[in-house]
């Protein structure tokens, strides 16, 4: 192969690697709100299953799932908005509505029975939807999804998270905490 052609092929290869590196460096690191969201009280959303207990009311105590519209269908009082609410706030809302002509002094407690899932995509063994466990990190989620593929980038991942009703994406280390409903994308490494 002539020297000029070999040089131009090497230059082309170096240019494509440089463009690939530039493309990787344009990804945004996770905004400050990502870390702040992990220390805030848990906010309910579609897919969460709640165990609602109304003291001394076995007919009202049951498990209820937050539907796609963000509501739970509760006996006697109908639809109750749950999306974006904390557990204590939802307890208060249900108690207040039950107090309006149904029960004298309702005592309502709510626990999360099953959290909405996390989604693990990209360079993992088994991409898909997985159960969320409080305290889970990106590395735990990747391990549950079959671990990194041989081409998976293992230092950080892209995460999409709903914060204040908006989907926000950012790059974060694999040691970062995961929240219920997060989508984790493991990129392919260049080398």
C-alpha cells in the first residue's frame, strides 16, 4: 500500500476516533437536582402499589395501584390523586375525604407495597424492566440485568429521571443511587 494512502487512512481513522470522543464528551453530567431528588421524600407515581390501612375498617384496608392517570380508586370516595404526592400527604387526603360523611375520625396509614420498576438498557446482559429496591445503585441495577457486556462502559451511565414532572437526563457514576421509575442506559465503550 502506498505511503500516501496509508497516511490518509490513518488520518481518517484518527479523525473518526476524535469525533467519537467529542460526541462522548458532549453528554451532560447529571444536574444537581439528580442528587437532591435522592434525599427528598418519596413521591408516588404510576405503577406504585400501595397498602392502605384504615384503622378498624377492614373493608377499606387493601392494596391499591396508582393508575396511568396518577390516581387510586378508593372505596366510598372514588378517585384520589396520588401522582407527585408523599405518603403522609396522601394519607391526609384520604382521611379528609373519608371524614366528609363516611367516618367520624379515620386513621389512615399507607405503605409502598411495590415500587414502580426501573429500566436498564444498553450494554447489559439482559436489558429490560426490573423491580426497584430502596437503596439500589446503578451498579446493583446493572448486576440484576445480567451485568455489563464485554463492550459496556463501566464507570458511569446515562440516567433519565422524572423530577417535578419533567424527564431529565444526565450522566452519573455507577455508584449513584437509583430512584423508582429511573431509566438507566449503559453506553458502549470505545476501546
